[in-house]
């Protein structure tokens, strides 16, 4: 069965510090996708990144970076120079085929609540 | 495009009452699904549909019914609400495509339901 583990329930850091959110996954599929979503206090889900299982290249987008390591089944997310607006719950998710039509079910981790202290 | 819309945004029910959570999308997506979000549990799949007239159960289907009569709409029905169904409900949609590829899921804004 698929599983996503976000061991860090809550993290607090002072503004401008760097912070890494951990994500470890389990799957038997050889092709899968990994995701990070942000859920700000307003409650909506904001898509951050999708990564194909065949692409282990790290990605950087502004202050955000992602480290995908298949050998350790991890897909960690780092925020550099954190800001108060980064305060949110962050979810890591793993895709699983659910039909023959290319549709996927997302298995979510339990989320990490990140608080940036001004 | 409005994307994925959900109504109502908030709802309070008494135990035993029934209600329907509405979900609509205007992107002509074949695939639609319902998730619930509970504290400490992440999001879990309730039901999904790969097209009009086709629905199937997800991870936590008990207590919920769905139907898909049109491509645009995918309502979620609670026949007899229970306190355990207090949760935030998200609807999502995507295109159907080739197996092995990925079709990005678009999430609605959520419905916060409280059952007393």
C-alpha cells in the first residue's frame, strides 16, 4: 500500500531562517509522481510542485527548493530565508493510478504546520 | 473559467440530517473526486468518477453517496449525518489521459462541515 510520512508535525522558525520539511514515501509502483501542496490559513490547497519518479534532478524556484532522492524514498522541501507569508500547513503527496485512463489518486501525508515567527 | 467551485462554504448539521455538498467544474474534466481532510490525517479519498455515469469508492466511502449525471457536476450526499463526518471536504477534477502520464488535479476551495 502507498504511504507518505511527514514526521514533523509542527515546526517554528524565526523569519529569515532556512527550514526543511521532510517527506518519506512508500510505493511499489515504478512510475509515480510526488507533490507538495501548501494550505495557508485561508484553507485552500495551493499546488507547489510535481516531480516524476524518473526525474531525480533537484529543483529550485525562488526561495523554494526540492530534493528528490529515490534511494532513500524522500522528497524534501526547503524554504530559504523564510518569510511570515510562508506560515501554512504543507502536504506531501504521492500519486497512484486509479483507472486505465491515466487518472491518479493522491495519497497525502499528514502535513507539517510551519510557523514563521517575525 | 471559474475552475472548481464548491457550495456551501460552511455548513452545520444535526446528527441524522441529510445534505448534499455541491461540486462543479467548467474545464470539461472527465475525472472528479472528493476528499475529506481531518486533523492529523491529511486528505483521504472518499469517492471518484472517471466520467458521467461512472463512479467508484475511494478509501473512506462509508456514509457517503455520489452520482455523476453530467460532466460538470459531482455532488456528494450525506444521507444521515454523523459527528464523525465533521470535516473539511475538497472536490478535485482533472482530464483523463494516457495511463502512465499525469493529469494535474485542480482542487476546489473546500466545504467546512460540522455535525452536532
